[in-house]
C-alpha cells in the first residue's frame, strides 16, 4: 500500500532553543533526504551536503505541503520543518489539508507528525505555571477566518473563565487585531487579570513582560510574541527582590491561600 | 538573595517515550542531587548511586512540592519529576502554590520550569492534526473544583466551537464524570464530530481509537486516557486501506475542499 519507500515527517523544532528539540525530532532530521520549510526554520537545522533543502515563504503553507507530499510520493524521505509544535497553528494541518485534496495515492503514504514544545508552553515555563489549569489557545490571525469567529471565541473563553494563550497577535498587514482582542476581553475579565507578553522565546533577544489587563499595552505584541491572559484564579507571586514575579494558575478553583 | 546554592527544577518527561524527553530535561536530571516525584515518573529516570530519590503518592502534590522547596532551601539541587508538561495540569502549579504559601525566603530560590510534550500534543501527533486550530484544554478532575465549573467550561468551549482536549477523564473514585461530560457536549455539538481516545501514549500498550460524538463509548476512557473532541471544522481522511483515518482541523474556518 505504501508509495515506494518515501515518507513524510512533519517536525516541530520547538520555539527557538536547541535544548527544546526532542530526540525524536533530531532522529527524523537525521534520516531525511529532503528538508522542506519556511527559510528561518530550515536555518536552525545544521547543513549537510547530502540533504536537499527546499526553502519557501511563510505564506505558502499549502504549496509547501503539496511539494512535500509529492516528494514523498516519488520515494524521498521528506522532513517538513516547523517551529514550535507542527500540530498547533503550524504546518501539520496544512499537510493534511493538502493530502485530503491532492492525489488519492497520497493517502497511502507514511505520514508522521513529530510534536514539539509550542510557544505557550515555553512562555508559561519562563514565568511560572499560568497554564496550570483549564486554558484555551486561539490564533488571532484572520487570514483564513473572519474576525467574527475570533471574537466569538474570545467571548466564549472569557465566559468560561479560561486562561487564554493568544497566537499570531499581530502581523505587518494587520497590526490592529491584538488591540481589538484586548478591547473585547477588557469588558469581560477583571482589570487585575495577569497578562504576559513573551517575545522571541528561546532566542538571544527573548523578552518577557508581566502586566495586568488594565495596564497592558497591546502594541508591544508583534509577530514573534505569544500572549497569555489569566483566568480569575491566576495569581502573581511578588516579593522576589528585583526578580520578576512568578505567575501561576492554581489547581483548585477560587483557592485563595 | 539566593538561599545558598540550592535550586529547584520542575521537569516534564513527556507522555512516556524516551524520544520525547528534551535535552533541557535530560541536562537538568543530570545536574540534580535529589529527585522528587510520583513513583512511576521516578521509575522512568535511570538510577544513579549519587542521587537521592524521594518517591511519593500521586495525591500528595502539595506535600511533595513543599518537601522539594525545603530541600532546595537547604542547598540541594532538586528535580521535581513530572510526566507530560509540568505546566499543564501537573506539578508546576503545586510548586508555586507551595512557594506562595510557604516560608517567605522560598521566594528567592532559583526555581525553573522545564516544559515537556503534553498528552494532547502526543495524541494529536499520532492521529494527524486535530489541534490544528483553536482549542481548549480542560481537566475533568473535580477533586479541586466543583463539577459546576467543569460544566460551565464545557458549555463555553462548545459555544465557542473549540476543539476540546479533556485531561483526567476518569478515576477509580469517580468513573462517571466522562459520561457527564459527553452528555453535556452531545446536546451542543454535531453527532458526527470526530472523537479520539488516546490511551497510554508513548508506552508499549498505546491504543488510539477514532470515533464520533454520537458513537463514542465514554467508558473506554480511564486514568491513562486523553480525549480529543473536534470542532465543527474537524475532518476525517479515510480511504487509507486498513490504516486508521487521519483527523485534522483545517487552518481555515468552514473550509470544505
């Protein structure tokens, strides 16, 4: 049933630091004959003379996925390289969309997804445990869905008193959507709700900002930023001298020490 | 400001397979003088004569966290060992709760969280990309919150048409809550919504079941199971011979190829 010996792995490298790349991802990269991906992700993989690289633009996800599937169908061992976790707002969904709508023989290909640390986990780890209890992950990108859908989800997340992790808070084309998201949430969550902006996670220029929903300046969120907004139970631990406060969401609802 | 040279790392080992343990977690385990954790997690760490092990019962999270902080305050290099990601329904929140309510000097300790692959990511990777778009993670455990809170969140997640990842679907003491959760969702989501039961991820006895909300038998979910329930956009790719269908949630809302 397999199309030759070809196969396709969709690999997550985590959010930027080599110490977050799993052994499974490293092994799959080692075995690949062809690397396909957005150029900055491919740059994170050490060069090897016997591997072919197919770099592409970030907005060409579906084309990139089709190319990868086509290469695998021709017998190549293809690694689609993604940052973070490819299954969370990343390349895996594009690969399966291309697979479903493409050549029927692609359904018999050996396709595997290799999970990675996603930005919200790295951001949470840096600051404490804000995702310690029920949470939602929402992409603010409205390239592929209407803003109405985003707003409906923000409202539902606020109604359910979830912690929120916001991906894709801004882009060059649409710098304003994070402002719209904050406007939506400010009417629905307490002003003192902790807010974390985590930028360039795992990279040299990493920067973590802790503030509150009332005081947050959404304009500091750019394409490289992950935003976490607490639930009503999320707490700050201060009194740490000059060190940043910790932020965590207790396991118990409404627990107040 | 630091209490001696002690420090505490809360380490995530991922959901069971060594290939998911990050280099950062391996390094932190190597540097530890003391390992603290639930016994089955400690068993996943190779024995070393010069490391002291402090195994405990699974329900003693807060006691275990206090013990770990106390050891770090005395100058030990402590690793609190957790499965999955310690920041997601695991030990990190307990550590910060113990820190906030404990000896004020603990606030100056060097406390770090080391993220790991969490069960929903491993489950998603095994089956395709069901978490490819907006999703919620909810713990069904009602040990520390009332069922009303769980039900409110399930309703909000259904109202927002999120994909759901359900942690702690059942326990020996409370086998019925997954039935209550399905009853709540069956009135709110389409009967054909894809449902995935992922049991014992990364372990020898791993088992993945794909079904629909109408046909799912919630009683197959036990303590070792992670449940994913799709959004209205989540799709099955069948026509793969005897192989399991893929399940994915497209990047675009309402996209129908």
